[in-house]
C-alpha cells in the first residue's frame, strides 16, 4: 500500500512507485548480481526477492541471452542502451519478448534495466497501466496543489515584478493538473480535445517558462500576426512545443552565445486533412524552433523519434516520441534538419480554413 506523500521522502516515494510499476525494473551490481527487482520483474524472472536478489543474472537467464550482449555494449559505450524485441529465457522462464532500456550509474556501480513486455501482437502489454496511472497521478497532484496554493499566497504580498512569475507558476501547475487528470483516465496523446486557440499565446507561455528555466539562453520570437486561430488541443500542443524548446535550450547550454528562435508563418499549397474531419484544409501553419547548438549526430538522426531513445544520459527518450504523436493526432507533421550550429524543428499544423478558402 502506498503511503501518503507527506510520510515518504522523495527517494522512498520513487522506490515505492517503482515496486508497483507496470514494467519490470531490475538493478544489478558491477559483478552482475541482482540487487533489486520490482514486482513485475519478479513475475517475469520466475521468483521472489529471496530467490532472485544476490544471484548472478547468468543464473536466472541463459548465457546466450541477448541481454548480456546489451550489458557489454552499455559498459563499453558508457551511454544508455535501448533495444526492441529482445528475447529473455532461462531455466525457469519461458521465452518472452521485451523492449529493453538500460542505464549505467557508474558512481554507484549499478546497472538499471527496464523491461517492457510485448503481447502476442507485438505491442507493449497494457496490463496494470491504468491502475499505475491513477496511483501516480494521485501522488503527483498532492504536492502540485501545494505549489499552486503557495504561489497564490505569495501573490498577495509579492513585489510588482514578481507577479508575472507567480502567475506563470500557477498556470503551469493547473496545466499539469489537467494533463494528470487526462492521464489518470488513461487518455493518450492520440486523443486530442479540439478547441480554437491562438498559437502565439501558447508560444508566449512556453518561451516565458523556458526563459526562467534557462536564463543564460537568448530566446527570440518572430511571429506572423496575420495567422488565424487554429483548432487544436491546447494542453497537448503546449506539451509538444515545450518539449522541443526545452531540448533546444539544453542543446545550446554552456555555449558562449546560446540562442533559440521560435517563429511562425503561413505555408501555402499544403493540404492536411485532420483525423475524423472530411474537409481538406488548404494551407498550413508552421511553428519553427531553431537553435545554434552543436547539432544532432548523424548516427542518432534516424532514431530520435523512437520511444526510449535518448542522446542524453539523464533522458527518458519519451519527449520527441510524444511530440510526433501529438503532431500526427492533429493531422500535422513534425520534422527536423540538423547540422553543427543549426538544428531546426518544423511543426506543421492544419489551418482552420477549408479548401474553398473560407474561414
């Protein structure tokens, strides 16, 4: 049973949530002995804590298992490793296919392994995800409400130049709360709730947030004021653009001159039918996010939209995959070009304008 947030430290809370996570989580030490397994891992590896913890991984899995090849790659490359359709089998385990992600905590001498099981149709097994989503959402919303309440109290006695920042904190807390409500209802990013919105208001909010988070980065905006409102899911689109802008800001951090430019424009001659809408929209809105960072390596460019792939040691590999899902769910598309000194992401979205040119 999960304790309340107030009874748990952050470390304890993460450990408690990990135990009930719907994916298998395994930790092994530098001698490849199992040091920790959650409930899902125990089920997949055929034993409880007393049977698994302290044993060599090679005693649980057959020596020719592909997982050991991935561990060797992790240790030699010192970067996160991901792989799909990895078969695990052992003396007490029937062959099973998993998506695998590994990370190395060199300081602690620990390898973290996440195993997402696939069902017979080759998709990740959703068993337990809804329950975990509700539990996680509950634990997040408790401190989130405290953050929003504290910001509201501070607004009553703050200096005039602090009001905007506190309002931003409250607005972001409310947005995250709405996303959590939808997440706990097991609503995915491929099910947007459309309404009319001004894209520039969303972009202003994102840039304002990231300016606070990345004070050494210069953010520039170049918006086309003639663009009409578009039909989109405000929270989903905010999440998509924020992910890209945040990545851009992180890419340029540490440079002598770090710049991220966000621009909008009208794209003629593009027809993008929105899912579930029989009309074909003529023309499109382009949101372009460009940075002057070192660029994305050629070897990584074919993989950056794949789930669980990340070029950052602390990354989850989820952000850009989610961005692409959101773009596609809106009937749009997300693409990029990258070279040293210039990486550019283009988010193209349907205009609220049909093929006859009427609004």
